[in-house]
């Protein structure tokens, strides 16, 4: 699911999601700094509909967001940036 534009998620909601999830990716447990959670939208993932509330968001590291989404643009930039390995297809997950 596509992450909404940054402006659509308030700073207050960002902070509450980060605090609720303890500053860790809810899939792999990687630590995410508070500044990353505000600036790297790949760390936020919609759990359901496009509602920009704390209940509809969860913290995800960029690697997990890319591998969950399996979107061509996200994959190519993550490969270029070294976020995912060349054998990324076997790591893709859904959930």
C-alpha cells in the first residue's frame, strides 16, 4: 500500500506512532531514530485504509517497507542505495 504524502501525516501522529512502536520496525525490530521516522516515509506503513490516524499507521524500516511493497521504483532505489541485496525477490513478504 502506498504511503501518503508527508504533509498528510501530522507531526503529532508521527510522534505518537514512533512512541507507540517504541522506535522499532514492527516487522524486523530494527531501531529507527525519531528523526528518521519524521523524514523517511518508508518507515511509516498503512495498516488498513488511507486514514492518517495513529491506529492506521505502524513504524517500518525502509528495508521492510520496500520488501513488503515490492514496487519497481522502490526496489530500484533500494538496490542502488544498498538497502536490499541483489537476491531481494526471495525476501519479499506480505503483511
